[in-house]
C-alpha cells in the first residue's frame, strides 16, 4: 500500500497500537485462565501417578475411600469395611491429609 492520500489520517500508528492491545489481551487471558488450568491438570496427573496403598482419597464422584490396591491404571478403593470398588486411576480427584481424612470419614 502507498502513503495515505493528502488530508487523510495516517493509519500506521493505529496498527501498532492494535497489535500491542491484542498481545496484552492474550497475555492477560493466558496468565489468568490458561496457565492456572494447565498447572491444575499437571498437579492432578502427578497426584494420580503417586498414589500408594493406604492413601485416603476422594473420587470425582465424591466417594471417600482408602486405596487398597493399585495395578496399572486400575485402583481398588475400599469405601466401607470389606466393600472395595475398582476404578480408573484418573477417577481419583484428591488425596486427603491424615487429619482431614479422619474427620470426614468419622462423620458417618
């Protein structure tokens, strides 16, 4: 494109301002929405890979239980005395700390 006709405003400065605006907008969205979601996903994956027998967990369905056995991607969770449920490892949503686990499971 050639220069702007005589008397017409120059559009060159507006293009730079728009590019900076869109870059800043993307940066805001990335650091406020995308990055935290990716971090939570990575943390959950690490948690699911580090499960071990005896951990008190909460499943995505909201069931509290204790990990009884782990084999590949299948976790056996004891949800009541002598009641064990097999589920996929990625169905575990949270590992409870010992104090939290005792308090929440004693409410029954």
